[in-house]
C-alpha cells in the first residue's frame, strides 16, 4: 500500500510539472507580450580567462539577439508583437547538471528533472508571465578548441549553453545562444546529427535559391551556411542568419 501511495504521489508531481511546463511554453509562444530571456553567466572551466570574461560581461553583449528576433519577426509580419528582452544576471558559481552521454530515455528524463530543479534553486527570475532561463557556460578557447553540444529544454524554458570566453567570438556566441533559445520555444534542429550539415530544404536559409549552392546565409536551426553538398561553414554572426519557414511554424510565427 505504501509503495502504491508513493508511486501515486510521484505521478501527481510529474503531472503537475508537465502541466506547468505546458502552460509556460504556450504562454511563451503566444507572442502577446515581450518575452524575457534571462542570461546567467557561468565560468565553465574554472579558468582565469573565463573568470575575467564573465566578470566583464554587460547586457550589451546580448542585445543583438533582441534586434535579430525583431528583424526576423518583421519578415513574418509580427514586428509589432513578437519581441524579447535580454536580461543579464549575476554570475552563478555552481555548474548545472551535464546531460548524459549516450544515455537511455530514462537517463534523459532524470537529467531534465535535475536541471529544472537546479535552475529553481540557483536562478531567480522575477516578473509575471513565462520567462526563459539560459545558463551560459564560458570556456577558455586556448584550453578547449571544441565545446560540448549545448542543450535546451522546451519543458521549463531552460537552456544550457556552451560558448567561448572571447570578445572576438561574441558574435558567434550569440548565434549559439539564439539557437538554444529557440529550442526552448519548441524549434527543432535542422541539420544532420552525424555530418552537422543543414538538411535540405528545411535547414537552408534560401532553399529556392538558384543555383541552390552555395548559400549566402544560414538558417538558425540549420546551424551552418551550406557551400557544397559536403561542406558548410559556421556563420560569423547573426547578420548571416535567418529564421526559416519551418522554424517560424514551430515557434508560432506561422499558422
């Protein structure tokens, strides 16, 4: 009897969490009000370089993401409605739980619950309505040339983003941050996980371009600018990125 009661309580808690997450996600993509995007900087590798960098950050570093979203919303006829506000919070000393490597579906579920609980304990976001929380981990590029894959949860509007502690790379960092931000709103990846190449046509910025290749821009969720059938480059910044129709549909910009 005690075991049955414990299972019932657990299922009730999971159902409540799921309902709260659904309401938050639905509210986030209603685009009736400005959506607040909270950035929490974290020294990802404990290095002096990353420490100095996160201490030097200002909200101006992330303002281009606001402009990018406004410009893209305008292309879809939503300029007067779809807007976001970037907010920079104090540095967080603790590291968020890392996603499991090659984990089972149960491992992923447990990690997502751990991340949401960690976010609740470590990050306060004041204000009404749904708000996105992006935990941005900075790494010294001299020590780490390749970063682990960033992740985000649509359920909970939480992102765990890995970027480089370099002002020279801040524009590329914003592409990654914007990519993970859209994941929290329900946008899916539009590149091949094995090759990292954008998937045609949904991962192309201009799928109707003639000739199709090379492309001049990247679709945000496609991640790269396709050059040949087997080669693509990382965009230098958000000025080389657009939101495609498939992604716009996923974030409720199209119906």
